[in-house]
C-alpha cells in the first residue's frame, strides 16, 4: 500500500520531460505550471479509474481491463487518445508474452515439475483471465 | 613569510649580475612567479603534471559498457507502480488488470502532452515563451473534456 503521501505524486523529472517534448523548441514551463499539470495528471488518473470502475460494475465485472479504460476514454471525450493507446497495448501484450515465454523456457531448463510455485501460477492464471477478458 | 619574501626578492635581483647561474635560474623562475602573483612567494604548481592519464582510459571502457541499451525496454515513461497506487485510492476499485494500469499510464502521458500543448496556445497568444499557471488554467476552462479538473487545482 501507499506508505507516504509523496508516493502518490508523479515524478517531477518525467512530467517535465513529457511537457518539454510536447512543446516547440525554445519554449519553457514555469514551475507553477508544471505543478498544475502534474496535479491535473493525478486527478485524471483518479477520474479515469472511477469512471472505468463504474463501467465495469455495470457489466458485473470485478476486474477493470484495458477495454474498460478505452471505452471510458471514448465516453469522456478523450477518443483522440484511443488509436495511439491501442497500438501501445499491442506492443505491451507482445512484450508480456515474450517475457512469459522466456521465463517458461528458463523454468523448463531448471525444473521438470509443473507445480513450481503456487503464488506464481495463481498470478499467471489471473493474467490469463485478464487476457481472455480483453479478447 | 614576509621576511622570506624579502629574501627571495633579494635573490631575484641578483641574476642580473650573472652570479651563481644554476641557482639563480631556479630562483629567477620562482621570483618571476612571485612577482606576477603580486605577493605570494609560493612556487607556482609544477606544470608537468602528466600523471592523470590512465583513469580516462578506464572510464571509456566503463562508459561503453554502461551505454549499452537495456535488454527489456520500457514502454512507459511514467512508473506504472505509482499509477497503480493512485488508482487504488478508488474505494470501488477491486482489481485492475496489468493491461488496464498500462493503458491508464499511457493515457496519462498523452494527457500531459495534450494539456501542455493546449496551455501553450495561450502562452503563444500572449507572445510569451514560458508557460505560466495562468495558461494551464485558461486551457482547462476552455476545453470541455477538462471540466472534471475544474477546481481541482486550487488546494
């Protein structure tokens, strides 16, 4: 869980870089403006989460999925984000898949048994559920 | 120290007379340094310090190792763990899949960029180069989809 309140702030350096990349060369951002944008970003996370949660509950889903997030963005007039996000999600799924495969291969090398660790297999099952939900 | 200064200055005047050439050459350089410094008679640091040549070689070998790209490239710039923690503040949230957290993280990155761009239009209108808080507030009140931020920045 969250131990310190600062853990809920987004990292300043990353925010500054994201802003800088979005603006034309030679422009600057005042510290107050950067803080305002960072706060807005945190509020955006909370806003999107609560909307997605409401959406998932309406469909009797306990887990919110990427699909819920995309649908929420569409409903909240952020549909311009969706195409780029869909691409990113594909890249993410591929990365997770590759990681899983390489992990499975290394596991096979080390141990012959199938029930290695109950916790990791449970996590894998949960991940598989999520993927099913997304399809 | 003052008496030493005087002493050396005395010596430094003597080379003009050609006495004790070896010693006087040494003293001459020292005296010249002292004179150019104005007061200190301390010998200037030796110019032949050529000892620190090996460390850079080590550095380059280390540097080339460090500059190699990491095998597992990051897809997000913002930390997903942090985003998940913020999402968990929602009491109604039970489980968020990793993909959902990833989607939110990416969405926030896009959000920051678009809010920055939107704010900058007001900066440019005012013929300025630095985005001020005022510009961000103007952008928020002008864009319909940002209405959820209304009042959120004043705490």
